[in-house]
C-alpha cells in the first residue's frame, strides 16, 4: 500500500477535520435552539393575549419540541447548501494494487429469487469489467421459510452459478430457523465464514451496485484501517407507481442538500443504513454483537433496527463510520403503495423505539446517542404534533372570548414562517440545480423540475397527516398496548390494492378527519383554519392511498416529464445487466424445466452434493 493511496482514502473518509466538524456542530446547536426559541416566543405571545390556560401550557411545550424538530433540518440544510457551493468534486482514490478478499452478502427472507439472483449476476458481470472480480465472493444468506420459495431459490441459484464469471463464486445457504432475523443472519455468516474476509459488503434483497462502486468502496476501506463502516447512500429506482415516483424524485432532487448537511456535522460519526455498505469484518465480529433487550417485545427482545446499533457499537470501539456521498452506482427499490410503506414504517418504528433503551449505554459517542434520539423522535413527533393540535384547540375552547386582539394575522404569519422553514430545503435543492445544468437537464429541465416539486409538495402536504396518524398509532400500539409487529416479507413489486381494502384500511382516518373538521370549526373559524392541514389529509386518505398506488397515474406523469429521475432517461448499465440476466436465467429455467424438478424431486442427489460443496468453502472461526 502506498502512502499516497492511504492519504487519498483517508482524506475522503471524513468530510472535514474533527475541529471543523466540532465548529459546525456547535453552530447547528446554537442555530437550532435560536430558531426554536424565536418560534416558541412568537407562539407564546399569540396565546398570552388573554392569559395562558392549562391546555395552552401543554400546547406551548409541544410547540417547542416541534419547533426544534423543524429547526434542525432547516439549519442543517443551510449549512449543507453552503458547503455544496464551496467544494469542488472529490477525487476518486486510486485502487490498491491488491484488494483484500471481500464477501458480498445478500440476506433474503421469502423474496423473489429471480430478482435477487439476477441482481447478483449483474453485479458479478459489472465487477468482471473492472478486472478486480477475483477478489469478491457472493453469499446468498437465505432465511426463507416458505418451502416453495426456497426450492425456487435453489433452482435459480444453480442456474445463476453457471452464469457467474470465472473466479467469482456464489455461495448459498439457508437457515431452517431465522433466529435474530436479518441481524442474526449476518451474525451467523460472520461466525462461520467471516474469518476468511477482511471486508464484507452487506446488501439488501433489492440492492444492486455498479462494479466500479464496489471496487472503489472496498479500496477506500482497505486503505484506511480506521474505517469500520463505509456507507454508500442507495438511490431508489425502478418503480412506477405515483408513491414510488414521489420517493424517487425526492431522493434525487432533495437528497444531495440533505446529505451535504448531514455530512457537515457527522464526519466520522455517521450512521449505517443496514445495506449498501462495506464493513470491516473482524471489527464487526468483535464489537457489534447485539444485546437482547430485557423484557418482552415490542420494546424488549431482539433489536429490529440493528443498523443504528451496530454503527454505534463499532464507533464506540474507535472505528470511523463514514458516508461516501461522492459515490454513485448504488441502488435500491422503494415501496409502491401506501400500505407497503406503512408496513415497513411500523417495523422501523418499533425498532427505533427500542433505541430509547440504549440512550444511556456506557461509552457511546454523543453523536451516536443523537442518532438514537433522532430516530425515536422521527416517530414520536407525530404523537407530539397531534397532542399540540388537540391542546391548542382545547385552549381556544376554554377561552370563549376569541374575538378582538386574538383574531389577528399573527397565527397565520407564524404558520407561514414555519411552512417556509419546511420548504427551505426544497428551495435550496432547486437553487443547487442552477450551478449544475447537466443534472437539471437529466431531470427534464428546470421548468419540469419546478412543476414536479410543486406536485410533490402538494401531495406531501396531504399525505403528512395520514403518515402522522399511522406513526402515532404505531407508537401508541407499541408503548401503551404492547403490540409487537410480525416479521413479514416486504412487498417489493407493483401491485393494485382493491378499493374495498383501502376503505377498510383508511375508514377510521377519514372519520377522524371529518370529526376534527367539524369540532374545530364549531369552536371558531380560527381553530378550524389551524386544524385544516390535519383534517383535510385525513378526510381524503382513501383517494390519496388509491392515487399513490396507481401505476397508470405514475406512467401518465412520466410521459409528460414529471417526477422523472435521470435513471429513467438513460438507464444505468447495471440495471440493463440485471434485466439481461433475468431474461437469461428465465430462459435457462424454461429450457431445463429446473424449477419443477426442484419442487418435485426432493432427493436430487446431484444438487444436494453440489450444495454441500458450495455451502462449506471453509469453516473458519471469526
């Protein structure tokens, strides 16, 4: 390893020097507190005209917490935008002469076998074009419990093995019991085979990465032995429903500003998203054993959101957790319906609530504790928002004399300020395109981008109370009623949810919205106007859910250049390779009728013998 390579890799492993990051953190803390204090002071002045009653005291306290929640991303994005305008493009590090042996892990649980193995074949072929492919080995770690699915996995694994480039093996193993879920799946690999690999790249079932990206992230981690986790942010692609298009567009347009702000204060105290990251295997094995929380689920038992905890533990051991925000070619897929989005969010909600029990763990970095707290508040804030709305309306109800000085434009002005703070990251994202005309052109031009942003913002405003309702119900269900989520397979395909099911799912939200509207306007027109953002979205939850899951509506917008992303205009090579691999594997299965053979011939001695050979390349303790 040359000193030049080590220096380049180290310089890119941190966004700034520790001293500069410390200054940014202090600036963000002061700015956030100042903004929240000013907003709360203005709200206190409004409600104190005729004195403050008990309900308004509760509203004021909730408002302060919400003001902090709004002020932090506002200030963070301001810093991120400022940094984006000052920095140039980051140089890529020179690949090492000899990359370490690296395992690429793909944990799966009742997923589509064809989609998973097609992505693996595509990544292997992309790696082959870099010439560094012999240093990588793929492991499919199956926790699949459905017999017909795991037999398909075996069949497609067998056919995919024949398509892999020379020197790139693909190993497959299945656990009969998925103890510890995904975290337990990875831990099982580390115990049994981790000692053979200096680094491991963890993917998700829907992940796919360019070969150059895999090589580059491996080189950076290998060049700096203090890196414990190097995260490459995944970009959502490849879905067509309205919801998916909104998520993809928002990630593409707003993501860079948010990420630049995030990078400005995290530095080496970054976070792990659970996939599309390279991890130092020995450090992970030694320091990242997850605790089993005392008590029963949902707040006890196995930790669901393992990634934040693993990042905190490896950081506690002195290793860096960094984000390679300059690397592209990292992709994933997103939910296509509001129901699928909510199901995934409920699992994340329970996992993040468990993190509240880890805030006092000894030795954790302050930034790691903040990541935990931030994750908890991302769901609890919905409960606080609803509490604020109820307390505010109750305070107005207790104060019957709502005429005169209280009926001024001050509440509307304060609401407008908060709304502008929420929209500021979107404005900054649009401004950033002015300095990058090529990227603006890839998104359809500034006019189409502006129209898409207006559309996305309008839908997000209507969707916000629906998600708040979901999040609040998740939090209350877990903390008060002790209901734990069931670990089920995530739906990743485009699908249509029948209207009857949507009515059943969103009926209570609709009725809640009607009740809020009626009660708030009965109190006073001012109260009704304050509660309008909450009530309208809930009242329209059924048509909103229907529209968000519509693939035809998404296609109609795409045909008009709205909510598009660059990957739809020029499809990345890795996605084209995945499409080609999918067709090739399907053709081989049809030619050999392999799927039926696996399903009907459980005693296939040839496959069984080959599976044992591939499953056990070497059993080396980590």
